[in-house]
C-alpha cells in the first residue's frame, strides 16, 4: 500500500515552522499588551485604548494585532491558496511594523532608556515574525 500524496492545492503544514509562527505572534501580542501598560503607567498615553491606537509607541495598534492573528491562522493552514498569501502578508506586516516608526515619529519619541530597549525588542520581534513568515512562504512556493 502506498502513502497518500498531497494534491496540488495542499501542502504539509511544516509543523515546527507553523508552531514558531504561532508562538511568535503570541509573543507579539503579549509584548503589545505589556507595552501598552508601560505607556499608560509612564504617562505616554492617557488611556489604554490610546496606548493601543495609531500613536502607540510601545505596542502595535489593535487592528494590526487582529490582522497578525488572522494572518498567522492563514499562514499555518495546509491549503496553499490560503497559506501563501497569508504568509506573504505577514512578511509585509513585519516590514511595515519596522518602517512605521520612521513615519509616525515613534523612533523620535522621547523615551527612557528602558522604554527604548522595549521598543527595539518589540520591533525586532515583529521583524522576526516576518522572517519566519518568509521562511514559510519560501517553503510553500518550493512545493
């Protein structure tokens, strides 16, 4: 009896990479909430919603967090038709998270050394998830 083969529209889910993507986005969400709390307690934002809004300095805005969750769900699917575009968009999201600080004033904000280190760690984590999504995308495109 021969082993079943994948149809052209499905691929193995690459479990270790998928798990790393899910863990990476989970880490980002935890860091975003922690960053919002830091912003609120330090007086960088007047409310928690402001700390999670478009002017956030130590977290991603809520719509970005929702998008990342939805994209990681799609990127870890077996169906290539879902996983390829979701992975590509996760790569773009990682780059946008990095680039946005140049355009929204986030990198020029007056932060303490600890807040700046947190900001760098958060942006690095966003780029890391983007790199993981890039590896997932390359793996999907090679099949």
